[in-house]
């Protein structure tokens, strides 16, 4: 009798032994979840795929490390505000 089950790759993995699912099964489940999460239908307009978003010499897209400039600017503004409050408004 099957007491617990997990669906992965259209197969059922029984979880009746109490030993857990196993490393390979967990890796396959994580891979399936990752593939599902990053489907281009969720994130991109119709007719566009992730392959279309690759950078070339002519086309450049924003990268995650570009957000670091915003963090630096926020610290500079906080420092400017603190200096203004202590020197001018005191």
C-alpha cells in the first residue's frame, strides 16, 4: 500500500520507507522546478524566448551587477542627509 508519493518526471516515487526521497530524485525535482520557473512564457512577451535575449556586440542588456550603483548612490545620499542635518540644521 502506498502511504505517500511525490510526482517527478511523470513517475511516482514512493516515500514509504522513511529514508527520504534520495539525492538523485531531489536533484531531478529541483531541476524540474527550475525549468518550470524560468519558462519564457512567464517572463517574456509572446514570440520572444531567452535565446532572443542573448547579448551581442551591438545589443547590450542591463546586468544584475548594475544594481550595485544604486546601492552606492543610496549610501551617498544617506551620508549627505546626515551631514546636512548635523551641520546646517543643528
